[in-house]
């Protein structure tokens, strides 16, 4: 599965969806994970002219960047934006505390090996409809 991590330091899962400076993309299986690419959303340095004229990247640019992924791990995300993310078939997973990316990947691999929770089954099937069945 393809997993995105929002980060501000490339070491910890600590980025807000709309404000993170980097999205790191990983391929994750039960037995391994590896970095596929990084998408940066920050100007080079605070002293540079680009920084002074920099405008935050739009939500649409961030949505385009994660398109085709299965899950995005974030420190925070607003409700309407989370709906847009899910509408693009990417499951937003909010982590309440900063944690090392390597630890998060290890936990995800352990979940993939064991009994998968419903949210993960839906992600793996890209089933975000959540429609109930009639009785």
C-alpha cells in the first residue's frame, strides 16, 4: 500500500495536512517499507526572497500530491479537508502525538500482518462509501 506521512522534519510524523513542509511517500507491505518520494511545500530559507513572497500551498495542490495513495498520516486535519481527502480515495489518519516515522511504519506493518481493523480493510479495498445495508 502507498502511505503518505505529513512531516516538518523528515523524522517524525508531526505535520498538519495544510501546513506540513513535506509529504513523504512510502510503499508498505507486511514485511518492508521504503521511501518512494518526497514532496516539499516550503521555500528554501527564511532569508530568501522566495520566502518573503511565499504563499501557502493550496489544499488542491496538496490533494493533487497525495492522489493515488491509500492513507495519509497527519498530526491534524480540518473536518472539511478530511472529507476532501477521503473523497479522493485517500484515508486520513490523525495521530494525536508526534511519533517517529520509523515507529509508525513498524506499527502499520504489524497491523498488516495481524487481524486488520475495518478502516484498513476499507482502505485496501478503496471502499469509502460507508453505506449500511437494509434489513
